[in-house]
């Protein structure tokens, strides 16, 4: 059973995770974002010599921080603005720190454009500011640019940061993957995502559900179905949720692995993850293909009890067929009787007529066959005439039975159906002989 993933739903899911799945904007203070600080300690580097900070500027920064702690942003901004008006007196390190605090104040007021402008001034100071301030500022600019949907700057500043960082962790690679995703450059997004996951695995650090989901979606966009399956199998093992199981089942079906598709939906069903009508009907259909009709019937009944599967003519017909194939004749009859009342054509009445014949309920068989013929929409009308004729014959209503077989032969001739012409002709001959035999018996006994 070939069931494709709904790409629009997948895109929506990934778009949502992108807003939360990557570490974004760490704790900011006037010294900048405390991002990946441990990476700067990975190996000893030559200490950068920067201009020292005067007591005057240090006090200005302290006053600004006190106002920030009180959430008095207007006062904090005024303190820093006043200081920057005298910036000609200060060295580049002092000026950069003042701009850094002003950027932080803008950030706290949700003025991201203003924050980015200030942080770029900080980064421009280069080797005139401490390495920690430079690298964390670069990281912050990249992330704020991402929030502002300026993806080119997000890439630029993150790549600069990676070039300066020592032994970067997985986080910046995953961040780059999300940016490339937004630019619809799926090849580079996959490259960065795979690298980020590789780094995380080597270090034994956590790979989140959102990370695996993004990689899955990127493979989906590239139509790399074997890798889509690989990552979905990881997701259902580590994060067994409805969406992962159902999506895995869909890809299995799409790629022709119908038995695996059935097992995936069965696992989801056992875990109570099936919610939608298609979840239940797809599983039931696969179970029918695998010749497990009674299980298929139970799945459909469960779906109807959960009010996920509507008791429509179509769904009831599927349930009735499952019971019929499972040799649960009484259950099949009950379901087909309900379905027949909802159906616009005679196909369900036709099935009922066969079941009634099999169950020796000849009166109902005749009624069902007549109902099928009246409603129409049948694949082979002559077959229904045969069933009706057989039920009438079993009631010893030979005259009306003969009429049914005559109707069958007439329709078969029109359809050039030689097999049923022969069968109905044989029945007519047999009924004529039986009628004559009964007449002779009646005359002899009279």
C-alpha cells in the first residue's frame, strides 16, 4: 500500500522546530554572550594584549549594569550614551565595551536591529578587545541575524566565529544547517547537519529529537529515501512518537516495503498512537493484503469506537469484507446490513445476497439480490441474477427462479459473457427438468 508523506506537513513541522531547536542567544551581559566558552580553553593560546580600561569607563559600565538589573533601561541607555559622547577620550577596548553594553540594552528591549548594529561595532575592534568578547560577540551577531532573517550575515559571522574558535562543538554546525535550510540550500544544510551530529557522537553529547528531525527533513527534500528511512528508524527508537512512526510507515510504503509499513503501523497501533481515520484504514488495508482479515476487522472496529473512523458505507463495507474473508459470517452480515442502508448503489446488497445464500437464509438472499438489482451500480448484473435464482430454487420457487436465470442469460448475451450464458442455460434446463419431474410426481400421487 503506497502512502506518501505529506510534504507540506513535514515542512511545517520543521519550520516550527527551527524556531526552538538550535541554541539561540545565550545569557547576555555587558561582556557578551557566554557561548561555547569552554572551547576557548581547549588549548593554550598566546594571550592577546589589549588596551586597559580606565576607572572612569569601568564605573560607567557598572552604573549601566545596575540600571539594567533594575530593568531601568532608559537610565542604562542614558548612562552609556553620555559616555559614548566622550568616546574620543577612550581607547578602542573601552569604546567597544560601551557599544557592547548598548547592544545588550537594545536586545533587552527587543530592538534586534539596534543590537546587531552595536555588536558589529564591537566585533570591528578586532584584536583591540579581549578574545572572549570578540568571539562571543561574533556568535551573538550570527544568531541575532538569523532571528532577523538576515541569513547571509548569520552565515558570515558564524563562519568567522568557527575560524577563531578552538575545537568547536556540534552546536555551531547545527546552527549553520538551520541557516542553510532557510536559504533552501539543502546540500550544504545536510553537510553541516551531518558534521554536527558526527561531532556530537564523537564527544558523547546529546543529539536532540529536533536535530534528527531536521536531518530527516533535509534528506526528504533531497529525496534521499534510504537516509530518510535510516533517520526515522533512529527517531522511533529514541523518541517513539506518533508522527515518527506514521511518517516511517509512509516512507516504507512509498518505497515498496509494505510489510515493514504494516509492522510500523502495528507498532503505532499497539502504542496507542493511531489517531486519524487514514491511520486505521491504512493498517487495516495492509493487514488484508497480508491475509490477516480478522486483525484488520479489529483495527477498523477500534477506529470506529475511537470515533476516528466514520461508520460510512465505504468503511462499513471494508469491515464487512474483513469479517467475510475471516469466515465470521454472522458479523459480516450485521455490518453489511448496516452498510446497505447507507449505500447509494447495490454493491453491498450484492455481497449480502452471497452471504445469505452461504448462510441458508434464502428469503433474505432474494430480498438482498432484488435490492442490488434495483439500486444498480453492479459490476456484473448477471451474477446477481444467478444468486437470486439459486435462492429461489432452494425455496422451490421454480417458476420465479427460472425467470432469474432467463434474465441472467439475456444480460450475458448483451455483454457477450459466454461463460454465464452457458451457466444460466444449464440452470434453465435443470429447472425445466425438475419442474417436469415434480409435475409427474404430483400427478402420480393424485
